[in-house]
């Protein structure tokens, strides 16, 4: 074996396994199945997010084996390794949810750590839930080695066209007395029929679609059922695609360009996707030093309509979009209308326009994707709000069904648990603006999702009569008049920390403003009296995260150089 790499595809693995001085490394690898021939092949790390923690990821172990086989058949040597995942759906409404956004950083760190240490030449990462998908992309981007992301796929609908959000909203209906315990249990038992990510255009399907539009997944990867031959073939093709990328030395930094992120934002808006896409796309752009800000969502949103009638605000599920062709025909429609950059490179080695050239249109009788001429909403549902309550911005998801303006009296809570208790007992009433603060990236810490309180509000029939604002964030399953990511967060002394019960708050999703009816002098008086709370955690991963994390307006990342 040569002491220097002759194969440019092996620039990372050769220093680990080539030459007499690496006999010990080879001995270790022989014990896990390497042969003499394998040491001459490019090594492809297969980052699997398999676990039994959640149905979103319970099938990914098998998918990782298919990706490994694809890499091996194409002339590489696949090596499967694991990273973590958590379950938002299980942890929502508990202290454990504080670890959710933190897990995105841990996943990115772990993929970077394993691949950097072991010398993988290329990678496939397979994710199936809200945080492990952007976490995977951030890890791949940091390494900047030829890589492909694979989405684990969507779950099928439960009995009666139900899903996880149906369960959360049934809980709210039960607390109001409109649903008995037997009916609640029946929904609980049948809403999640098997493996796959949550079935609406919630955060998982939103991010899968965004990543495909970004060019980092193979065409079609974002719109496949979790348990299907298509998904297994997608994994095998991804493993093989890494070898092609290695041949051409195409890296994430060549694909994840400013124009590619604009494509991702465009597709998220057209699909009516989750507010979490704002947080994650800004974070992903940060890892490749692409400038992306909240203002970009506003600019793109002015020209991109909402076309998809998908849950939570719409009627259909991702599996039904899969059945009519997924997002490829939608992207072709957007490209033809001049709303996508067709010259962006993708993991196929071809451009986006080349990938879409032969894509057929949707069936004529489908009702999920509206025509561009008659959209569900003419501009974006993702509204970036500013005002004296959010000088650095806040993110709202306003489809128009909730109305576009809300004015009401503040009802202030210092945690999600406090708010949830008062929603359940009927304290929160029509006309209230529920304020949940100290739930930001630092203050929580961890920026919990507010799916439980928003679902409780909907379940109690207050969806059009109550607004909710927070420095936390929302699940992709949240809907109603909700505003999150309020920055600066309350823990940093943002104006949200100064709100008192009864203050008049006005949210205007046409003017994109969020204001409290107080003079600058009164806000200054309150600020002078405010004291920062003691950190809720002083040791462990949550404490470390709180010390490192950036503002939600910059993606809530932990590796910003400034």
C-alpha cells in the first residue's frame, strides 16, 4: 500500500489507512469487515438517525443499510454510524422539550466529529424528524465533503384521516369537556399507524422539501412514504450518488449557495411550510457562510404565493401529495414562472432545471396544489414582524384564515407550563394575547415549541379569538394567530420581558408589525426596574447551550464566530 494517496477521491481516508504506519488502523477495520480491497476504495460514512425513540426514525436503520449497499455497489466502502434523535411529539409540553433544538447542534457536532475523526471521503445522512434533518445538513456543510441527504419519509394517515396534531387538539377538546376519555383514547390509539415523520406540512416535511429544493437530496426524496420501495431505492441511489460527487469533487459548498437557499425559501412558502424553516435555513446558511437574514423571507415572500392545501391550516397530508407526484411538479411550475433559480447545482451533478426538465405536471383533477393564477394566498404566510415588541424581528405563520390583524390585552406567563394551566382552566379568554416569555434559546434554555398551548387554544374553540406570542417557537403543526421567535428574547432584556397583564398588544400581518401600546418613556421606566432572572440550568448540555447560542434571528446556532 502506498504512503501517499493516488486516488483524489480518497484524500481523507488515505491518511488513515495507507502505508505500513497505518497497520493498526487497518487491523481495527478488518475486525468490522474490511478486506484488502476495501482499503483502496473511497470510504462513505452513512450517518443514521435510527432509534426507537420515535416512529419518525424507527425504520431508518434498514434505510442506512440500503444506502451502504448503494455506496458499495458503486465502488465505495460504506461505513454506517449513528447519531442521536429526540422526539418533539413525545416531549412537547414538558421540561424535556428544552432539549429539542439543542439536539440539532448535538447532531451536527456528532456527524462532524465522527467523519472528521474517521476520515470518511463522502457521506450520506438519513434523517426523519424535525431537528435531525437540519442537524444533518449542518454537519455535512461543516465538513464540506461530497454528501447527499436522504429523508426518511412520511407516515401514513391514521384512522379517520388523523395524525399527531389530531391528538394534541383532541386533548384540548377533552379539557373543554367536548370529548370524553374514551373518544380521546380512540384517537390516541389510531392516529400514528407506523413509521415515518408526522404527516402534514409540519416541520419534518417542510425541511425535507426545503433540502430537496436546496439541491442536497436526490429528486423526489422529500415526497416518499417511509415504508415503500421508492424510499429504499432512494437510499441506494444516494449511496451511489456520493461516488459520482467524489469523481467530480462536488461539495456542499458548491450546492448550498445563496441562490439555492432562495429556492428553498420559495418552495417552503409555496407549500405553506413551518415557521421552523426560518430558524433552520438561517442556521444552515450560517454553516456555509452564506448571508441569509429574516429580511430575505419578507422579500421573497412578496412574490411567492401559497399554493398547497396541506395541514395544519389546510386539508391534505403529505402522503396524498406523494400520490400525485410530490413536490417535483410544483418546482417545475415555479421554475417555469421564473420563481426558482434553475442554474443551481444539485447532488445529481446536474442543475435544478436539468433535473426538472422531464417532470410531468400534476393530474388535472388534483385539488392539493392550486394554480399560480388562483393561489390560496397571494403572498407568503411566513410574516417577519418588527416593532417595539420585536426590534430584531419575530416570525408569524398567518395563512389568512385567522385574519390578518389582532389587538387584545396581554395575559403574561413566565413559562409554557403556566400558560398551559391557565388555558386549560379557562382563565385565558377571548380577546387575550397570551404572552409566553423566558422560553427563548437562552432563557428556556432551548426555545421550546408551543404546540401544546396552541393546540389547547384550538381545542377549546379559541383559535380565532386568542393570539399567542412568545420568544419560544412553534411546531409545524401549530396554527392560529401565533407569533414566535420574538427577538431580542426576554432573558436578554428584550421588550417581551417588560410586558404586564392588561397591556394592549396589536399584531398586524399586513403591515408586518407587532406593537405594545406604551410610550418609549414607560418602556424605559420598566427596563430600569427589570432584573435578569437566574439561569435555569448551571451545568450540563442545557447550560452549555445557553452560554453559546446565538439569537433566534441568526438561527440559534452555537458556532458563530462573532
